[in-house]
């Protein structure tokens, strides 16, 4: 009888955990640290890659808390997020020669500044220098209904010559359109 009750208890606990994870996928993310990630995409002839470290929300206040408003943010964790392209690009009409760059942002409640900076290898924004900026563009953050537990970058091919860089975290999305030259 004890074995039957024990087996029933284990089954019930396992079933409840599986149901919780099915309805709350972020709950299954048990990594306590930021995770290194990378994204690769082909837009026209350009191969693009992004290397970043993905922090998690973990119940924290992100915007205006962990990530303060009106300050340069590495837009990831630890090392600067690196964006590499093997073809020339244009962002907001400004040229971005083939190469490797850092992505920084300056978050604010109403608008964000997205920065593409020449010095891609640096810790956080400790060594950030605006003189190294290649492009600065203002974007309006989009509110999302769904919660995104971990910071996520993506590159979407819109056509052979156009794409979009997207950054999603918590309940916000930032998009930056670009052209392959």
C-alpha cells in the first residue's frame, strides 16, 4: 500500500511540474547566470552574426531598475554585444562598412537610442566612447503582451537587400531596419 501511495505522489508531482512548465515555459529556465548566445543570418550576400550574453529577468524590475534610463547600456550582460557583417550596410542612410561592431543602447520610457560603435571588444560600457560611434538611431520601443524571460536578438531578412535587427526582453521589443549595400 505504501508503494502505491508513494508512486501516486511521485506521479502527481511530476504531472504538476509538467503542466506548470507547459503553461509557463520561462519557469523551466533554471540557469542563474547570463548565457552566451549567438545569431547568424544571411540577408542578400551579407552574412551577419551577433554574439551576446543573455541575462534573465528573474523577477527583477528591468527598465528603470536593473537597466537605468538615460544611460548607455551594453544591451546584454558582461561583454559588449558584437555585431559582425561581411558586407557594407546602411542604417538610417548612414554607412556601416563591413566589419565587427558593438551594439549599445540608451533606453528611455518613450524612445531609445541604438548605437553601433567601432570598439566591439569591451567590458560592459566601461570603455564606451561616443567618438567611436558609427551610427546612432532613435527608435520607439514596442510593448509586447508576452513575457520574454531572456534577452534575445534576432535578424530577419525582409528582402534580398533589407533586414531588421530586433532586440526583445521582458515585455519590450526594439527594431532597427538596415540595408545591404
